[in-house]
């Protein structure tokens, strides 16, 4: 059953005050045109009046009661919105021009609440219509809808030089204070030269590690994860879609103990190797490394599981995904892509957003194409 329109959140008085302010003040009009959209007004007549103001502004015409009246008359909507009398009533609804930003905020907040209620209803209707074939995907899609609405509620404007400089000053000196206790501002990679160039893996960054098959991408990423968990004592999440968690931990153990991975797997171990393995198994046991070995994960699955892990482990500081080519398509459940390239672009964009949302670095492994093998010198380029 659809939600009755009369049950949806709205504040008609705030809408009237907003439009009234726009009719009376250029600064109020500029403020509202920069932060609101016509569809965020509940009443269709208010949407029509806002669109008339928007059209006048686009043509560089001053906005006032007379020009808006003419615009609505020309588009044959003046009678529909209640005529000149209703426009005049709007100007009487504006109590204080100084509160214009607050009026607009109330309008936007109610619009976002309507979007949220409708999104929740859509989730319910999808459940009643098709059920839940894949629980993780179902939850991820619902969460994605809510996150999109949460992003829409942010009203952002241009920042002034002073605001940017104040924020930069605080960040610079906070970073300086943080460095008194440690040398890096980001997650310690354990590789001196890499730390030198990056200052550690920085929060909110998507770091792509690319190479041809067999070049050691997974080994490198696992060592990054191991170093981060040991040196920074943070929780690390690994999405390993190519090998089992046992195989992954065997490789971590090999890195720690200097015992060859094939000897560990075959049981061909000398007594000194056994002692080293036992000692380093105890070290691994104490680390906060969490492995998801699902072989077929969509981008929605990864986002849902990463957010869940962050909730359970607030000190989650790094996520590793092995690897991009094994992320499965959401096309059956959601949108289809015109090409694999566009799909990959969407994946990387979504993972960058996830890194920002969770405030941590994400290391994503991917394969280079064969062009690098045909190039003289074999040096990879971004186009690969």
C-alpha cells in the first residue's frame, strides 16, 4: 500500500516564508536558489512559484512580486498558484529576512524526511514483491538508499579563504602534535621508502596496487596488512576472493616466520621451523586481522560488510580487497552497465566513497592489461 500523501512530513508555513523572502530580497533569493530544488517543496503551487523565480534568475531578471507575477502569467500558471493575491500572501508570511536560511533548512529537512519514508516504503514493497534472495545485498541496497538521503541533507556552500585557512591551520598543527609520538601521519606500511613518499596510507584514500599476474600483488598487500596490524595495532579487514582464509594465514605465517609457504602447507618442517611457527602463530592470534573469504562479492556486499566490521571494531584502520577483477556485477539486481570499463569506474568511485565514509584507507588490488608486456622496458602507465 502506498503512503498517503497527507501522511508525509511537510511544513507549509516554512515553505511560504521561504518563497516570501525570495520575493522580497535578492540576497534571500540567491541563498535559497543555491540550496533548494523545486521538488523539495511539498505543495505543487510552491514548486511552480520556485520554478518561476529560478527561470527569472537564469535570465538575469530581478526577482520581485511584479516580475514573478508576469512570469507565471506568461507560463499560464498564475491562476493555478492562486493569483496575485496568493503571491502577496507569501510576502506577508516572511517574518524576518535574517531567518531565510533557517526557513530553507526546514523545507529541505522535511523533503529529506519524505524521501526517507518513501525509500523505506520502497524497501518494504520490494521485500513483499520478490522476497530476499541475498540478505547482504538486500541490506546493502537499503543502506545505500538511506546514505544517499543523508548526503542530500547536507547544505554546502563555497568556503571562504578564512574558513579554509582556519581548518588548514588546525589540521597542520594537529598533525604536528600527532607526529611527536610517531613519525607517520598515516597507517605504517612497514616499507621505509613507501612511508617516505606517502607518510603512510592516508585515511579516506583509495590506493590501487596494480600489476600483471604473478608479480606479487597479493604478497605485497598481505605484508601491508600484517605491518599495519602489528606496528599501528589497528584492526585490518581483508576481502580475499581468490584464496581461503587458511591459505591466506599460511602466507602471513610464512612472512613472519621466514618458513617457506610450501613447506608449511606440505608439513615438511624441521624442528627449528616448528618452533618458529608456534611462536609466530601466537603473534598472529593476537592481531586484529579479519578475513572474508567469500568468492563472489558485489560492491554492495563489500560496503555492507565493511560498515558492519567498522561498527563491531571501531579501531578498524585499513581494508584490503583482493582483487578488483573478482568483484561480481550487481546488474541482475540493480543497474546494467554499457561496458565493463564503466562498471569498473563505478566500483572504484563507490570504494572511494566508502573509504571516506569509514575514514580509513582502502587498498584495492587489480591487474594491468597486456599492453605493459608489449611496451619496451615494460614500465606500466595509468592507461594500463
